C-alpha cells in the first residue's frame, strides 16, 4: 500500500475532514504544480477552469478527503477517482438535463427532511455533509448547502410521522452522509427508531467506507451492535476504491452484526465496462459486501456527461451473467423520472409462449440456445 495512505490512517476521521481538499490551491499543493502541468489535468491551472470552478462552487461545493485523493492517478486521463470528484463545466451548462429534482423527492415530502414515495419506507435526510462531494450526486440541489440542514429542527415531527404511519416498515437514513454526524447523534436517532414497533429495518446510506473509512470506528460499531440489526448500504463505483483499510473496516462492521450492501452508479468513462464491473463486484464479495444495486445515472441537472446509454448498460448486465457468481451480480435499477419510482431492468430471456404446445421458450444466459418449459 502507498505509504502516505498508511500515514493518513493514523489520523482520526474528524481531523481528516478538517484537512480535506476544498479548492484549486489545495489541489495544486496536493499534487504539485509541475505534476499537474505535465498531466492530462493541466486544464485545472487555467483561468477559464478557475472561473467555472468558482461558479459551480456557488451551488454544489467541491470537497475531497486526502485519503480518497491518494487513490488517484494524475497521469491517467480517465482516472476513476478524479473523474468522480473534479467539477466539470457541464455542471452549469448541461445541454440535456435541466431538472434539479427529477425524482420529485420534494413533491413526495410530507414533512421537511422526509421523503415518503413508497408506502413501505421513508428516507430521512439527516445531514448535508459528505466526506467527498461526488459530482454525479442525485441530491446536489441540497447536499453541501448548510441551509438544507434543518434536520435538528424537526426530529420529533419526523419520529411522530413515522409512528403514526403503520405501513412504514423501513427507515433509510440518508443525506448527505448520515455518518458525518457525531456518534451520540446517530445513537439517539437509532434509539428513537428502535422504539417504533412497526419498523422492521433501519438502513444507513453512506459513502464513508469509500471516501473516509476511518469513520468506521470501534465506538460506532459498538452502537450498531447495540441496535442490531442495522444495514449499511455503501457506494463503491470502482475496484480501485477497495483498499486494505476498507477490508478491515468492513470486517469490523460485520463483527458488529451489520449487513453491508453496496449500490454503484453506472458512470461513463469510469465504470461502464464489463471487466471493471466484473472486478468491482467480485472484490466486493471478497471484502464481505453484497453488490445490491447498480443504478442508471439519474437525469439530474449537470450530470449528463456521466450518463451511459441504456442499451450499453443492458449489454454489460447480459455479459456479467455467467461471468460472475449470482451473489456478485447486483440488480440493475432505473429510477423513473417524475417520481415514478425504481424499477429493475434485466435482459429479457423469455422469447415467446408457444400456445399450441403450451410451452414457454427461453434463451439461455448467453442468448445462444433456446429452451422450452412446459406450462402445466
Ligand atoms: S456521498 Fe452520496 S450524498 Fe454525498 S455527494 Fe456523494 S453521492 Fe451525494
């Protein structure tokens, strides 16, 4: 492992957050002016880029931890780490996607900070902070903006709402990153939720394991253990993100009874390749994380440069079948615009129904041969 990564592990998570990279001059200090000048990222040093960067900052901020940036390769024009975190001019001049909230979360918000789209679950926005601001974020309209952080003002209203809706079986703690809160705040929320008898599941959506694994401390795991069972859904997009420290932290979580799942986003030039995804999903199971969802990138304003054609996405999913064990293939999900909700998308293996013989005709997983199944 890179010695500087080992060095950074010695720092605690709050210290890492305090010393994260937040502007161009931090980036120049981190990589070195000459190294950037002689790299495919030379554009970072231009006045044009600085102007665009400043404009983008006024909406969705730039921030990345030193740990995460140490995984980057400044000489790779398609570095999967840099492409996820560097602001892109398209963010303020997107020719295709204009809607900041295409999933219509705000319309499905009966009270502030709560999204209630499906009868069985709610999503609670409990923090506007993240360790890294991912440029493809679906909630970039609020994330990184302190004005969106009203969570502490209506905790009891949210708890009362959930208590009064017995159809709610699951609460998803999200944001921003819920693990950017202090341990005692997380414990207090878990305590209140665990006292609601009709809740079956508490899920925490976090990218900390990816961008600041140091956040997974013994004390946090002790809290998760106390409120067993907790599901942590993390967000790895590329095999480079799975490091030794991540392995140790996943072990710690699992020893505390936490179910660890992963959702990835399919991102152009970052992971829209069957070999990269094959490796990512295999490494995830090797690390003790079940690949749960692969998302089609949502139509959020300023993110169309990340979007992969659906046809290509389906080809990738088709190719994964038979390459990876079933446990290492996530569901491919499309979140429909206008708040239509999530639907899984799979290649269609059913060719037709033979009415005369009363048989279904299927392609096999390679789409090479046909097989018949009697409909009794
Ligand atoms: S960690 Fe999640 S919420 Fe935060 S910026 Fe990235 S995608 Fe958005």
